[in-house]
C-alpha cells in the first residue's frame, strides 16, 4: 500500500506532520478528515524525504548493529510496559544510547511525536534503521493496544534473525580465509619462485612443459602489462558491483546461490525458517495476510524468494488460501506447504508455522555443521591443486634438465 506524507491542522489549531498508508491521495486525505484533522498538504512519501537520505548517511558513518537495535527494542518495550509517557521514554533512551546515529534518530522521533505523529509513522521515517517489518509490527501493536506484547514478539524475530545470520557468517569465515590464503600463495609463487627458475630453464634451451609456459606467460603479463590487468580487474569488479545493485542482478545472484551445492540448501533453510517465524508472529499480531506477504518480500533477504512472495499476493487475491498458492511456487519445500495446509484446515496456522520455524532452525544448525565438515576435504583438494600446479611447473623442467646433464 502506498505511503503518503502530510501536514494537517489538529483540533487545537496546531500544524502537525507525519506519514500514513492509503490506497490513493484522496483516500489519504479522507483518512485525515476522519481522524479529525484538516489536511493542508498531502503527497506521496518518496526517497526524496530529507530524513531518508540523512538516515542512510548516519547509518553509513555510525552503523546501527543488530545487538544495538535489539537492546534499544528491549529498553523501549520495558518502559512502554511500565507506562512511562512516550516523550519521557524517548528522552531516557536518547541519554542511554551510545550509537550516535541511533541517538540522532531518537531525538528526531521525539520531535515528531511532540508534533502529533503516531508512533509507527515516526519509526517509518527512518527506514535505514527500522525495517518495514519493524514499523509494521509497531503499527499492529498500536492498533491492537497490545504494544508491549507485540514488541516482545518483535524482539524474538530480531534475535532469531541475528542468530541465523551469525551462523551463516561463521560458516563462511573459514572458507573465505582459506580462499584468501590460496590467492596470496598463488601470487607469491608466481612472482617470487617462478621468475628465479624461469631464467635457468630458458638458458638451458629445453622445450618447457605446458604448465611451466603458462606460469611464465602469466608472470610476463603481470610484469609487462600490469596496468592492463589492473584496469581489467577494476572494470570487472565495478561492472559486477553495479549489476548486483540492480533488481535483475540481485535476482541472478540469489538464484545462483540457491542452486549452489552445499551453500544452496543452507540459504534455503535459512529463508524457510525466517518465513515461518516472521509470518507466524505477524499473524498473531493482527497483520493482514497481504501486508504480511509484502513485509516478507522486504525481509527475506533473497530476491528470488522475494519474487515468490510478490507472485503469492496475486494468487492470494483470488481467495485460494495460502497452501494452494505455495504449491505453485518454486522454492517452498514440501514440509512448509503440507504443514501450512494442515494449519489452515485445523485453524492452527500460527502453531504450525511455529513448528516449521523450529524444524528449520534445527535443520539450519545441522546444515551448517555438515557444511563445515564438508569444507575440510574440499579446501585441502583446492590447496593441493594450487601447490601441485606450481610444483609440477617447476620440477618437470628440472627433471628434463637433470637428464640432459646426465
């Protein structure tokens, strides 16, 4: 649903501003009138809003890490539950927060609240820190009057997301380190070892083996045409970076990741666990199914699966339930589809989604362990291939040279 920013006059004659979601510009104005406000300016809320780019800049300079966001949410929930007035609450949080970006955002939130903006509208003005999921949960808590309980569920989601990301990051650290070591070893052998032996081999007049000729060709290209090599590397990296920032680039990248051996099942299980846990909590918080699909598309962190959620919205509008559209999707597993169907039939969808999340949490932990166990032999083979390549390139002509000497 589109978001609109507005300025309006309230019952006391003060001018207030904020954002709201509506089907159209006229619908947004009607909502304001229905809330007892006189709209003076209503327009689509776009990325041109000043707080949006300021939030991105602050996040880049002083990024708000997930543990800081979790701590902020816990403190916010505790004070809301204690009944502390919102402005006093935000002032306390501002004084206790060490992150400069988050401190600035809380100060801006206090100003917006004092101007009459609702809580979820205030959060939505800072998308660089508070995701669509975060804002939607706050909105559901405001609408239902159960904000502390909804914040409790939100904390669970944030901690669950942090746990999954940490497991995947820890699983990828070891192969990344070994891969970097292989690259360093390749260049050290190529630039320091090969040149010392190549002079001897060239003076001997022997016909060099293919591996040795390849090494010498690569070394000559790096010495004589290093600037072309550097330009080529920069051009390729730059082109890939630009392409991967586009929607098509992210889609291609995420499809490849999902089909990669070892890594593909890891990312798919993480996406299924994220889907089930977030969808369950959104349903229990009173967020509609269509809004849930939009939020899931923004938070699943995989463009290929996000496309599935976008297509699901069209199928759900036909009134076919949730399980039937899931069966037409490419990436949802049979376990997710079947347990969702059972939950719909029995009226226990939230319970089934919780079971799915628990199952895939266990599956993810097992997949990470299996991934780490499988990496050892693969990395050993890769290291042996690099070292063996240079060993053969050096020793094969040495054997020929020793025969000539004999």
